[in-house]
């Protein structure tokens, strides 16, 4: 090889090395300062959990995975399935349906249905969300699935899909029976899903009272009167479960969902729920970084392009202690080397929201990344050149690790 060709090759190698160094620098997160995580409040209940409905982060918890009787909190899942069928066009809110003898005789809290009546789906939904009507749950379960037993199968399938790992339903009402259980964290997740997945129907859970067949009943969620930020979701009580409550509230684009299991009284569950929610609003803020701040570039081998831009597969929300927003950084992780061909939308690694406390770090959330565009496979010569690059990089790394 002549000197001119050798010089040209050296220049190409230098340019490639600079690109490699730049790509590696993109993987290094910004330095984050130490974050003091707020101390959880003292809550008088068997179990509780506080989560951010947008980010899904758990901010306060105790005994959160314990399998406990959920009482009428069960009805959140009954509402979820009904809202789902309305959204899918399978259920007409104006449709009139019959009331079975089983629904009529169910007992407990009811909206006083009778077999002579033909309530609409809309009326039954009010009866479940506002009046906690066991009869309304049975009527709608039988209409949607043919029987309560068949409806319960769907309840458990949906619980699994939503990641409710400590939940198993036996009925659609929450009547105490062995094997019917959930947890504070699962119910907080379910409450957040109800708000997230069905914003149009969600308004029902903030209703203070409802009148049916000339009889007015009031919602047992007193926070709807005493806490302006609160807009639902459900109370529950049996002798076994104690006083339970799932509450959602929003302030300044931050929405929290709290779940209380086993409080000692109706007043206590209201007070403890309020304490958890105010703890969240006082100490935390929800951030949504712009997509342009999250996009990353990954190095590509054996392709027509030497890099590909990545974007998050869904919007990223992060919950941070107030005053520590500058401590947040984002780190891209993917399996290297990344080789072509790559199709637009292909999943490639994850972006992690990270905070650090001294030498320790905490990953707040992780979201999968996807290719912003396609990268075709390079020509035979281009692929061979990249294989040389990879061999040279591996050899250099091995030499550095051995001190050679």
C-alpha cells in the first residue's frame, strides 16, 4: 500500500474512533445530586399504599402486598369491566335489563332493586359507584356474562393483565368468603387504571348522591365534601375487612391514588386517606420530560447508517421529591453491538430515570425504547469493515483490561 492510501486509511480510522467515543458518551448519565426521600406518615390501618397514577411509582406503603379481604373495593373491578364493555361498544348505557331473584335477594348495601324493575345499565353503574349496590353488581354481572360465576372468571383474568399479583376474586360484590382477597397496592393500581383507561366514565365515582325509584342515598366517601382535590373512588366495609377505602385526588397535574385497608372506623379511613394524599401533594411533584429530552442515538453496525435515533415507546412520567428535580437523569441501556437490519418501531433497549444518593442510585422508572426509523443492511464490503471495527474494539478492550 502506498503512503497516500495509508494516510487516507488512517484518517478514516481516526474519524471512526471519534464516532465511537461520541456514541459511548451518549450512554453516560448526567451527574445527579443526593435526594432525601420524604419519610412516610404514620397511618393507623392494617395496610396502605400511595401511588402516582401517571408514573405508577409507589410513594408510601406498609404491608402493601398482604392478602386481605377487600370488601366493597371489589366493585372497582366490576365497574372496570362494565366501563371496558361500554368503551368497546359491547354495552349500551341506555339498555334496560332484567333483575333476577338472586340480585333482588342479595342483601347488604343495595339500590333496592326488585324483579318488577327494568333498570338501565347507566342506572346500575350509578348504583354500584355511588350506592355500593350489591344487587346492581349481580344484575350487571349476569347481563354481561350470563352468570356471576362467569363474570368472576373475567374479573380474575383482568386482574392478571393489570398486574394485580395478590388479588383473587370469588364474587362481584366483595361479600366475605374464603379465598376472596386483594392487597392495598393492588387496589391502588386498580384505582389508577380505572381513571387512566376510562376518563369518560370515571366521573361516576365522584358522585355525591343518587336517586333511584324515588329514594336518595349518599356516597359513603366523605372526602368528596371535605377535600376539594378528591374525586373518588370507593369505600368498603365488613367485619373481617374493617374499614377500607381507595381514594384518588389531583392537584397541579399530579394525581395520587391511595388505598387503606383495615382502618378502625369510617372516620379513621377518611382521615388516614386524607393524610396519605396530603403527604403526596406536600412532598412530591410529577414531571413529564419532553420527548426531545429523552431521545437517544445508538451506534449501529453493518448498516447503511452508523447510528439510529431512539424514542420512548410511551410517554414518560416521573415522580420526584419536590426541590430535587435537578437530581434526575436518564440513562440508555441496550445490548451492544447493535446490528442492522433495523425496522422502524423495533424495540431497542430501555431508558431509565435515575436518581443518586452518594454512591447509591435508584431507578424510578424504566421505559422501552424503539427505533425512530429503519436502517437497512450495508453492502458486503460495509459489513466486513464493521466486523473489523468490532474485532479491533474487542482486542483494544482486552488489552486494556490486562494492562498490556
